[in-house]
């Protein structure tokens, strides 16, 4: 299974909660075919502009919302776990995801 990197926008308060380990899920439209094991590159946006702050999180589970709420096709709840810089390197080595190095993902900025 090929691991994909999904670059997505996120508001500062939600990014802070993900980084702190308090927010463990993302509700997203499934327009990217999210899979367990894929990586989210969470890009902080404030007042309609990218702040330059990014963080990586691995998708640990994908729950189609229509399994629990009718008429919600194409929406998913993604369980996520933030990755530390060391974990990102380990993940790259074990999964061959060299595009993480090329994507400009930064940690803790």
C-alpha cells in the first residue's frame, strides 16, 4: 500500500490542540481518498493566509460518517496522531515516503 501525503488547511486553535495531543480526530470531506497510514501535513491558516507553520500527523483510522449518520456521503472522521520530528524520520525510513522530506513539512514552528 502506497502511503500518501495530504496537505490540508487547519485553524491555529485546532493545530495547537493536535500538536498538544488533545485533538485526536479530524472531520473532513473525503475528496482525497484518505487511508489508514497516510500522513496529513497540517498547514496553519489564519485570516485567509498560510502562517508558515506545519505539522505532520498519521491517520490511524478512517470512519465513514455515513456509517453512523444518514445522508452524509463523502465525509469521514480521521483519527490522527501527531508525529514528532524523530517519528517522521522513522516513518520515512520504514515506509519509503521520501516526499515528506521534499514537501517542506516543518515541525514546531
